C-alpha cells in the first residue's frame, strides 16, 4: 500500500466517549501515557508512540493482559500480582480524530498486508504503521482485535492532545474484572 488516495473511502472522523484502556499501575498518574515498547502499531524507528484503547472491557483485558497466555493450556490461572500491576482508565476525544478505519475487510480491499491487522506477530503492523504515520496526516487507526473481533483504536502521539482520560483505578477493583474472569474460566492465584 503506497497510494494514499486509496485510503480516502476508509477515512473517518472518530469521536468516542469512555473507551477502556488498561495500563501498567506504575503509570496510573499518567493515564494518557504512550507506549514506547513494541506493540502492533508501534514505531520500530522510534518516530512516534501509540496510545491504545478498546471498545469494551473484555477486549481491553484480552489485548492488554491475557493475550495468548492460555494457548494449549487446560488450566487457566493468573497471578494476583499480574492483575495488581495494571490499572484501568477511560479515554474520550475532545475533538474528532482523523482515523483510518481498518476494520473488517479494509486491509484486503486496500491491498494492505492482512497480517498488519490480524497476525500474532507485530512486524507487518509496525511496518504499515510507520508508513501511515510518515506518509499521511492520520491520527491513528481503528482495527478489529485479533482476539475478540471487537474494535480497538491506536492513536498516534501527535493526536493525544485531543484525548482526555479519567483517573486510573486499580484493575483488581474494577467493576467488570470478576465477571470477565468467570466468563473466561480464569482462577486467580495469590502468587
């Protein structure tokens, strides 16, 4: 994908209110903090950083905490320390964001490597994101979680000024955590 004009039909002005975002507890005082570590749409070159959020709590939990930890495992345990090391904030836009809507069949239609959106490995997504950030004025992209199929947003650092965040609360006391652990049949271990 190198033709910016082809992106026009998939360009949206996105506004949202109260999207859950799970962050490390040590950054609870910076709920809009940006990830500089490797992630699906992060910059390998260090040119930009990304803020992620999900459509709902189960998707945020899957993306930020569970990921692939239970693949090929009959017993599902998670340590209390793992949960205690996370916090939840809600983010909202203060102005519309210019977003590439990469959900559904958009990658296929646009000729983007579909691994950029759906693969377990992050390299194709990082390469696409490097190009999108450098070649366009998009504020980020909307994509389907490969884990839940629900929407997630990746916002580039230049647009974070258009985001506000609620104070972060510890994940272990979040109102949706217990129900999600039960739904996924996950037991919590003290260690």
